[in-house]
C-alpha cells in the first residue's frame, strides 16, 4: 500500500487540507514521525510521513512549484556519510 503513495498524492493531500492553516513538517518515515512528535508542538504543526528521503524531496519540490510555503522537511543523516551519498537539498 505504501508503494502506491506517490509524491503527487502526498502533496495533493496536503494541498487539499484547506481547514488547516499551520505549518507541515515532512519526515521520511514512521519512526521519524514518532520521534519528532515528542519534540514539536502538534497544536501548531502537522507531521506528514513521506516514506523515504527521495519521496520527501519530490513532495517538497511539488509543493514549492505550486507556491505552498508552509512546510519544512527533515532528512536525517542515516547512512549518508558512510555511503557517500549526501542529499542535495
């Protein structure tokens, strides 16, 4: 089921939620969601899981292209420094 959640679907879900006027925090996975929910005020923020670093960067780019500015993306280091693959954004 998760593989069917494309970056476009995630971005559209955020854009269609017109009742919420706060900031969205995009995270890579469910564990990140659990971790950051302990440190962020969920009254003023909504955390959205994007199911991967690549998908998160794509969702972020889609929202940018549509002029949506109420977002922050968090990418954790994982094994990027070990594998030599640094995220570009």
